C-alpha cells in the first residue's frame, strides 16, 4: 500500500550499542531499513545517526512511533526528530531584487525536483511580483527602511504563521534577519551567500573577489544565524575565474553557482539529511 | 592498550533485520562501532555493509571472531571478509617506462600516507631500476616479447608468491595482464587508465582525446579484469584542457591526474572501503 | 556615441606577419583593439584569430569594412567573418518533453544574460507550449513519426526562414536532425548531449552511466553534425556521482549540468568566441 | 638551427595601435609570432601583452633585440622584460619539515616537466637533507630562532647570490620572509599557502577549516609580499571535504592540492606567462 518511509535524526552522547539498540527497535517492529548512516564527533564525543525505514509492514502506526521510541531515546539521552518522506513542507522564499535563485527554485518545483511547496514569495521590493504570480504563488511586499524593520519583521512572522510556513529560504534577500525572527524558525532558515565563506563575508563579495584577484569564486548555502554569514554550512561550490573576468562577468558566473548551491543545500535539508553540530553540519548525502 | 580496529565487509541478500543482527553481534561482545555504512542494490536485491569497531574492550580475540561470526553469516547467507587496520599489505608495483605514478607512490609511502609497503617494483623495462633501488625497494626486470609473455608471467607469479605480495598495482604498466594472472589475485590488481573510462579505452588515450577535441580529460582507477579497461571503477577525476593544449600538454596535465586518481583508488582499497558488485563498486568513503 | 564593437573571426594558412598586418589594418583606420587572441594549429598549419575593436572613432563605417578588408583577406588567403556585438540573433529552441534547458534559457533571457532573443519554441510534443506562451514566445508543434519526418523538417525549415531565425538550439530535442537541415544552418545548430562525449554517445546515457558504474557524469555542448554526437565540442563539464545515486538521482544531477553546459556553449557562440577547425573547436574564452 | 623563442612581457598605458606597432616590430625583423595574448585593465587603463616569436629566421641577434626595441618601448612608455625559452632558471627551494611539495618538485624535475634546475634546498630544519642529497641537490641548514633571524637571512641572501639563484620557492617554509629579502627577489619568490586565500590566512589553516566546518578546502600559489598571504595570486584550486574528514584527513587531501597548485603556479611563472598588476596577476595561460 504505502511507499512512505520514516526517518529518524538522532544525536546523543557516544557509547557502545547505540546502533544495535536503534536498529533492534526497528527490527523488532518489523521495519525494513533502507538507509542508515552514522557519525561520531570525537571532539565532543557525540554520536549522530540518520536512519530511514519503510512504514510498509512496520508494526507501529505513524502516531505510535514517538511513544514507542521514547524509552530508548531517554535511556540513551538522545535528541531526536522523526520525519516522514511524504511530508511536503511549505516554503516562503524571501528575495530582494536578484531573482535568479527564485526563478531556479520555481523551475525545480515545476520539474518535480523539489519535495516542497513554495507557498509565498516575500520581498522588500516588487521586482519578484510578476514572476511569483505567474507561477501561482502568493506575493507579499514588505518595504523595509531604517525605522520600520522591526515592525515589518513582526508582520512577516505573523504572515508566516498564518500561511503555516515550515521553512524560510533567503534567496538573495540582502537583508539581515534578526535573532528574534530566527528564534521562531530554528534551523529552518536557509541562506545563500554569494562567496566561498569565510572568504568575503559581508557585502559585495564579487567586488571583493575582483579586487583581491582570486582565481576561483564560490557560493555557500547555510543555516542563517544571528551572526551574519557564520551559520552552519550545508553546501559550497566554486567556479574558476581569470583576469579576463570583470565584476559583471564574475556576477554572471556566480549566479549559476548560487542557484546550484542553494538548490543543493535546500534539497539536503528537505531530505532530512542535515544535522547541526555546534557551528558545523553533518550531511548524510 | 591496542588501538586496532576490526572491519567487516559484508554482502548478502537484502532482508529485514540485517543491520540489527550484525550490530547486535558486535554489541553483545562489547564492541564499540566507530564507522558503519550500508547500501542496498535494488537492481539485484543485495545488501552491502562495512562496519568497523574497536578491538580494545572487545570480548573476542582476533582469531575467535570468524568462528563466532559464522553462524550469523550462514543464517543471512553472507559473503564476508574480516580485516584489521594494523595489517600492512605488501605491494608489488608494475611499471613500464612512465615513472610518475611509481614516484608518487614512493612519496606517499615516505610521507606515511600509504598504509602499505611497496615491496617490489616489477617492469618489462629497466627505467625504474634506479628509482626503486634508491628508495630501498627490490627491482625485478621481466622483459616481455611476443613469444615469452606466458612464461614471464609464470615467473612473475612465482616471484609474487615468494615475496608474499598481497596487492598488485599496475602503475602505467602498459601490458595486458592475463586472466590466469588475475585469477591468482582476484580483486587484488588495481590499474590506472589514463582516460575517463569508458571514453578512450585502449591505447594512446591522450592522442585520442586530442584528436576528438574534448574540453576535459580524465583518469580512472579500477580493478583489472580480463577485458581491458572494463573492470569495476574505484575512482575517477578530470581536468580541463583547451585548444591551446597539444598532446604533450595533455600528457603533462594527465600525469597529475593519474597520480592522484591511482593514489585515491589505492587508499580506498587499502582502507577496505571498496566492495565489488558485478561490474561496479560500492565505495564507502 | 556608439559603444559597439566589431569582431573579426579569421582563419588562414599560417605565415609571418599575419598579426602585424591585421592589427595594422585596424590601427591605420584608427581603431582601438579591445581583445585579440590567436592560435596556430600545428597539425594543419592553420592560423586562427579573433580580434575585437571599438567602432567608436573607427574611420570606416560598418558597411565599408568588408570592402576595405577584402584585399588583405585575399592576400593572406583568409576565411573570415565580421560581427558586431549589438547584433541580437534570433533563436529557435527545439525541445522534446524535458523542459529544464528551455526553462533555464528563458531565465537567462529574462535576466539579460543572453545576448539573443528566443523567438520560437518548436517541439514534437506539446509539453513546452504553456511555458513558451507564458513568457511571450511563439510555440509550434510539429509531431513527428516515422513517415512524416522529412515533411515536417521541410515545414520547420520554412518556418525558420519566415521567422528569420539565426541560430537553432537543440535543448534536449531527442530527435536526429538531418543533413539537409544542418546544411541550411551550418555551424548554427547547437546541441546539448547529456553525457561526457565520446563516452555514452547515443540514447539513454544516464542509464549507460549507471550500468557502467562510473564515478563522474558529464554533459557536452557541441555543434550538431550529421553523425550523431560527433560534432565539434564547444563546452563540457562533469559532476561526481556515487553508488548511492540511482538513475533518477543521476538524471537530476545531470539536469543541472546540462543547463550550465548548454548555456556556456551558447554564450561562447553568441559572443563569437568559437571557431571550428575540422572536428574540433577553438574557443577564445 | 635554433628552436629558441623570444618572449616579451609588456605593460604600458592603454592606447590605440599598440598591438600593431609591437607586431610590426617583429614582422619587419622577419619574426614568426607563435603566441600572442593581451589584456586591458579598465580600472587603471593599462595594457598588458605577452608575445612570443621564433628566433629562427629573426633578423636580430638576441643581444641586439633590447636596443632595437627600446625606441618603441620609450614611445609607448612601456615596462618590458625580454625572455628566451632556453633559459633554465636556478631555483632555491625553502622548506621546513613538510616535504611533500619539495618531493613533488623533484619528481617533476626528474620527469623533465620543470624548465628549471633546483640548485639548492634551504631549511631551518634538517628533515629535507637526505632527500635533497639523494637527488644531487645541495642542502643548507639555517636554523632560525628569535634572535638570529635577521643574521640568518643575511647569510641566506649571500648564499643565493653565490649560487646565482634566479627564483626562490617557499615550499611550505613556515617562516615569514622579510621585506628586505623580498626586495632582493622582486616577484621572484613564490609561496604556497595551504588555504583558499583570503579564507584562513595565517597559521594552521586546515585546523581553521575544520573548526569552521567548510565543505571545500583550497590552496593558493602566490608571489610573496611583505604582508603575509596578501601577495598577487597566481593559481588556486580546491577539493571537497565532509564532516567525515578530521584534521588529519584534511591535511592529507590538502597536501595533494598544495603540490598541484604550487607546481601550476611555478610552471606559469617559468613559462613567463604571469604579469603582476598591483595586487593581482594577469595569467596568460
């Protein structure tokens, strides 16, 4: 009947028998594991695991799993999250005036590549309005200036709640998101930064790259945190440039990179393959 | 006391509870799993696993593990191999007249990067003699012509047995190795082919690449099989070229690639991270 | 006043003084060279050059240049083409049912990245109709079967002439274009093949790549020629895959590659940076 | 008779007719241009050119070229350097305790890839002694501590002069070279930094990369300048890492990168393909 899989993301203090006990939990309930990956962070002696199994034939219903798993989770002192791969998160995409990342996400949604639904496009400008409406998305304009930023964020958060948004994607939003906003969406705000972080953090990274004369530029997809451009990195990629590339050429090459890296980071997140460990990520790709 | 790990490479028909039973075997013997990775090949419904645990604290001695594991292995219809990461395989490197790969392996051995010992260098030419002797390796010259190939291979095999060679590396050997030879070293002969297979199989791949006008060249590290250049691929990489590169330039760029790809394939093999599944590999990197 | 540049693409038998005489022609007419690149093909002793200069201040009008240049061209036995960088070629995009490349080209046009105009979308299916119309392009449906192929191509060619199409882009068209068609658009038909040619030419390259167990897949942008997948290569790129990728994963990764490689090949062509030399290209990037 | 080429590296204020006049100079002296490349830096309105022609048939002797070229050079206000591609520069390699880059350069020299001669290895440690002597190079030990640094550099400079060293390669030297030293070898000191500059400048970049959780690491080959790690970049490259890589893994992957990037930067320099423009390079590859 169902082709749905369950996914557990787990972190706990390292120790013996964790894999055995978790896989035994699934086995004794007649589950078929289709993917399992683990990692031990030696620095802080933490164990991380992603385990995915078929619900088909599993002896526990979806709603029964948490209660059944809790005793083991408590015994091993786990943090854990349970996902089902038929869940389609609702995304709000925040953009400013550069629309290539938004356009790319729309393309991927229309190709069926995105296991999510872009519910709304939110911007401090109106450039994205036509594109959003053209593809059947809601568009909301929240112009931001020095005085209204806090109020506008408040309104945005209210809107996100009304729209039942699960995930926020900053697709070249060019505005700093406040700590208060991020608290409402912990590890649920993904940003694309148009440089190979930590190089060229902050504003105008392509100009910085041009001025420094680097031979390679990059892009970084990461969870947004309060400190700009310091969030846990999910994905990065690079492309070669040369002295023949002026800033406009670099921007054009960089746009391709931004689209691919943002899409890759988003996909990894949507497939529940990313665990955060301090300032770093564990990506079970 | 000991920092040695045990590694099991397993393949068996897919089914429920495999991970649970294997990890339970290790847990009940008080083993601490440090790495575990699995893969299910849907095409042929086979399950593959690599599991590594610390011998320190494990309740079974090295020699006791096989007997203790056999009942489970038979129950699940496994093929399995057990390795210990303090084992240092003895390698014979076969070369012809191009010495860059050999030189690179020597460098890596001297840097401590290679968890193996290059015991002997074997060649149908004498170009490598000085280099081998300079770094304290044995050198053997087996000149090969149309008439003596079979006899010389016989002698080589005899020598490899005398030297207790565990692994053969064809580091630009430029000679076809016979099926009989390969049977003596099943999945223990690693070849570097200087193209991005399956493009440009056979002779003179750089000239072929030049003639075709490709914009990227590659190298492929693979297990040697009877059919030339069709063995299971372990590692590949590529580098960009342009119309400005003549054949000599392509060769020079390719040499860097060959060295890196051969070293990567060899390292993956030596770390027992490669399982062969038909004509393909599963690489738990 | 004008910011337009003129571009000469030249090939001729190699010899002394070619650069001097060509640059002298521009200098004596008061032209300012902004780019110049040359290449000598030693195999066939041919000289290739791309030279670009500002029309602003140039003493010859656009229409006067050919006549003024002809004596030198004849003296040096040149093949040459003259372009102006304010020319906006009219493109017809041929697609089948995969729309990612078309969608990507539309995005690039809307971002101002494409110095061309997508005039029409032509397909043997109707999947692309909505997308084309949505972005203000004409859409034409030419269903093709075994019996009508020749007639339909005839009709397509007639349409292309009516629409004054300068360049044909096969953006995953999945149909072989005949020699007769190609003769009407010599080196004006660009194809994207979803493999790293010459590996996996022909149909279903991603399935072929999966079956062979390669660790890297590629895409190739090339001029279409009568022999399928053997045309001069303009651009190639690759991406890593692993045993964890099934055919669907490979297709998804490949789509990103196809979009980027087609766009790169198209841009190089549109910037008049590609010269064809037999089965190969010279790309002055 | 001779297969030697002459190479001019030129920079001057941009203007009309520069290419024409330079190529005319070569043409009228019966020279055959084999490569020519140019670049205009719009920021500072400077013109850069690399032009290479065959001495065979050229009507001027090597020694006559400078005097013959000077009038044009003065007219166009050029900085220029004249090279001949049969010149074999004498290199001193400075190392500390990491020998992989030195070992790699030795390999390349023995393969004939390096159009230079490694004359001496200089170190503040003795680890490299055996390797250097084994391959017939001189080895000099200059132990450096807080008090003797200036004196030791003085001695090193004296030695370099005695050995007629043309180029200094800092192959993981791990010591800051003083401004005084650099003044003696302007743009003749090439350093490899084991990060993707400007990310992770300074000490212990692999540890920094690990701590930050980046997904890609890099290496940078650049001309050394007084400000550490801020010199003009000649070549960069990167390699992917993951959460599975600890610092030792990152170091091992990085070593391959360092070797390749240093070799590439060195080769570009030795082929006289690099021009410095402020803090940046123009690389005519």
